[in-house]
C-alpha cells in the first residue's frame, strides 16, 4: 500500500509588511514539506528563504542518491532515508545561504528559519531550525513537535519563569538558531510512526508569534478532519490579530501508509559539521551551481506544436476557400 497524503497550504504577507519573506516548500512527489521564514533587510530574507527551498528541491529531485551515498556527509542517525536526506539538505541550505551572505554585502546578515516534514512509508521525520513550528493535531488538541530556538524559550527553560514574565523581557523575539548566520548549523530532529487519519501542520511565527497554543488549538481542533479549512482558518486567525508579520501554514493529513519496521527516534540535535563535512558541502554546492536545473519546459512544447498545427491547418483552409472562391 503506497503512502498517500492530503495537503493544503497558504502564505499571506499579512496586513503590515510590504512583501512576503516566507517561503512555502511543497514536494508532494517526495512527500517533503517545509516553511521557511526569512530575515534580513532589502528583501534579503526573501532571498534566504527561497534559497533554502531551492536547495531542498534540488537535493531531493536531482541529487538524492548521490547525497545519501556520500560518506563525507554521513550523519549516522536512526531515521528513514528520506529524513536523512532532509537533514543533509538543511545543512547544505545553511551553507549556501551563509556563502551568499558572505560574498555579497547586499545580503550580509540574512538568514531564515526552517521547519520541515519528510514522510516515508509509515514514518515522519520532523526537522527544524529557528522558531517556525510543527504541530500534531487530533480531534481534541494540538501537540507541539518542535521547541523554539529563541531567546525567549531559552530564558523560560533556564530560569524557570512563566510565559507572562518571559514575554515582558526586551528582545524576546531574538532567535538563537537560523540558517545562514554561521557556516555550520545545529538541527533538531525526531522520527516516529504515523497512521491513517493523523494530521500535522507547520507555521511561521506570523501565526504562533501572535496567538498562543490554546488559541491556535481552539481554531485547529474544529477543522481537524479538513486540511483546507484548517489552513484557511489559521491564516484568518493571524489576520484577525492584525497580521503584523507574514504568515504561512501547511497542513498534511495521512490517508494511507505502508507499514514497516523502521525505528522511532525521540528529539535529538544534529550537531555542527566537522571541517571535513563542511568541505564536502562546499563541493556539493559547487556541483549544484554548475548543474543546470531540470528542464520543466518540455511539457509545454506539445501545446505550442498543437497550436501551430491548428494555425497551419486554418491557413491552408483559408487559401483553399480563396482559390475555389475565385474559380467560381
């Protein structure tokens, strides 16, 4: 029985920001979905989040087998192959953004969060860097699958203070991890079994930064069995709060799975790369840059030929009508 999913998504620039620096990555062929929330002035955040999405796309659609077989990129963690490829891709995205930011002053300081889901058979790998979030949803509640990499969250955990007290601290919105800010990155990940009927959603902090989990849950639970309505209503919740930031939501419902004996893995942190791995990532990025993107235009050519054929036939018929008309 093949893995089958139902997916809904939406991104909105909100009511204040002039543009949208969020990026929504949907790869239904490989069952990989991500939300990236860019940061940096002069559209640099948009560049960072888009670049992260491009690296994910190319990793899974052009270089998947080679990346998994490269021993220099080995991560040696007990998760499905799709999850392992996701972690390698996130590291490559970090390296690519950092290289671009370091090589062009227009992009200095740019970065992006990422939260991603990778489904394989009856397993789900969740990976994230930053404060975009993943949740599991059922008919009663939502369950957070990620823990924010933010100063606010660190203060709460280290000093054991309440959310209300932590929220009053200046600088609470500072994130402690993001793609692109360093040449290396630490990625949190986990893997677990899923079953038909399970629903998950991802969001940027344009939602979870302005509505708490209880408020999100009240909206989400009402639409736990309808991912389209779930996405629309969560976006509307952000808009109702004034939507001062871009907001992006993707929801995935599991319809069918392929049972396996793959192991589960509680939340762990993939630590920063070694110098050897960083060098290998640089070589891979050079390969990405020198390899053309897949030609997606081939699907359009038959349409053009078809239209030209109709035009030619029409021209021939017109000439025949004129000729026979003159003969009369």
